C-alpha cells in the first residue's frame, strides 16, 4: 500500500463544495470524496501551523510533543510516521510546506532536519526564501523570478499586510501550488515503482491571498455571501468581498493542481494500490467574527476537511460523522502499511471507521490546544484548551476564571455562551472533568523510565 497525503494549508472545512458550499468550485476534491470517505467532524489538534503539523507527524498532542505554539521547533528526538515507514523500506518524501522548524531567519539553503524523510523539498512560505520553489522558478521561468517573491510572514504581520489580497504578476504555471503538484508527479514518475509515502503539502490558500493572474477573475466578489458576525460597512464591504473571492480562487487553483496529481495516479495505474488522504492543518476565519487567519477556538479556526480514499473502496463513498482529529492520520498510515505503531502515539487509527465498524474506544470529543503570548512585549504564555464534541464546545484559559460553553444542539452557530448558567451546572462540571481526564491520560511519558529509582 502506497500513501499519498495531501494537505492544503489554512483550508476551512466548509470551503469545498462537497461539504455543502455552493459558492465554490472544487471538482477534483469532490471527486475524491465521491470515491472515498469524508469525515464531517474532523478537528485540528491546534489552530496554528507548527503545533498542528507536529501532531500530524508524531500522532501526539501538543502538550506531549512540546510544540505548544508557533516559534517552537519539533524535537528531532520525536518518533515520526515517516521514520517508521522508512524502516519498513518505504521511500518517504515531503514536497512543499512542512513548518515544524522556524522558517523566519533560518538559512533555507542549509539541510533541513529529515524527520524520517528520504526525499525532502521544504518551502515553508511561498516565494519568500531561497528554497526549492524559488530556485525552480529561476530555472524554468526566470522572467517571473521577481514576480513570485513576497516579504516574510513576520514582516507582513508587523506591517499589517498579511491578509491583503491581490492579483499576482505571474500565471498559474509558475505558482507554488503548481510547483507542489508538478514536483510530486516527478517524484511519482521516478519512485512510483517502489513502496512510497509522499506528503504533498500546498501552501495556498494561506495568506497573503495572491492569486495567479489567470485565476484572478474566477469569482465575482459581489456574488459571494458576506461573513457571519462581522460588522460590514460601506467602507469595508468591497475589501471583504475581494479577500473572500481571492481566497476562493486560491482554493480552486489548488483543487486544479490536486486534480493533476490524481489524474497521474489514475493514468499510471498507481491509484490501484495507493491510499489518498486529504486534509488541512487548521481553518481560516475568512471574515467571520470580524477576523482573518486562525489561532482561536471557534469552528472556523479548528474544524478541518478530511477525506480518505483507499483502493478497496472502489467508489463506495461514505460520510463518517464520528469526531476525529488531524493526528489520527499518523496511526492510520501505520495500519494501512502494516507498520508497528510506537507506544508514544496518542492518536487512534481511523481504519475501523473506514471499514464501517464501530470504534467504542474512540474518545467522542476533540482536544484542541494552543498557547499564545499575551503580547509582543509581555511574552508570558496563556494556555488554551478546548473540548469539542458533537454536542458541546467548552474552552478554558489559564489566564481567566471563566470559560465559554456552547450547547451546539440549541446553538450551532455558537452565539450564546451558557457558562455558569444554573441549567448547565452539571454538564459544565462533567465536561471539565472529561477534559481533565483526557489531559492526564495523555501526559508525556518520555523519556522512558529505565529503573525503579
């Protein structure tokens, strides 16, 4: 069994048409969904790139692997699923955004820690550094070498330009997304005859929303719905609509690139013995609640798409409503390749659910966590833990005496905080207890105990 893992950075769970969004076109992701299993209640482990991706690699919660937020590097001592598959003889490869090392101020011409990958082409941002993507543009499309360059993310955040949208001065054939798909296809041509595990990791539609020139008019901003719970005024409406249209255009462009990759699997025959997994690391507010980006505990930020197609499904699609998390993909990959799962993994394989079986030992809620600094000046960290089941969302902070609690059956849009209300006293206490139990059950047990004392 070969594995093709596709991640689309900052893709909302509902920004694909197969999830019910009739404003966007994602035909290739839709086709994948129609041939496999789509998880309707998938959640990230952390609403930020570095901790979420570290959890995916290790099958461990952020409080266990230690990458509690942005700017914390994943230890090279952690056991990753690429290491496990490499020992089984797989050619493991990562192409695109990895981001488990800090990319700001890193020398991107120096070797990157392998984390178990045999082939590693890392480009943690789009057109920012001297990395495999910008070098590819320089070799094949030198006339666009300057056009694809953008300032580093740290500068964009500081300058308040990170969520601007614009039409790029380059066509789709030069985009980072096209580089990911074309380079992934090159890898499959060269190594598809041996067992492989390829993670094709797209940066788009991560901000800034710079759209290739031939995709810039894909969506009419005035035809799109406005964000929820957002103050829209005559002064900001045009900008909001423009940003949403640009985001959707980038999603559709990535979908087109994914289509190229899936088409190659089909025409080469590799699809007959390759499992395809598609997900994102976290969501995007896209103007909802007046916010852009991620980093919060609302569904726009923590809920993610997840689709898995195994060869034996043969087009027998299904929709799975169980609560799952991003890091569950790690033990699932181990199971699909008959690889041993290390004791350090805290995630649970999705294989029983894919087979249509009940998994009574699966925890019926997601634990989502993130740490954040109070400010750029005050670097004291605030710990945030979220319990998210089908019925409730509970979020607690280390800096507050009160949390938030939403009854999702009565309040699916999470507008009415019932924390502290008498009718929810017992439910609130029970959810806090379940959250505490989950945290204690997943305490880090590394390094291993080697002697009684």
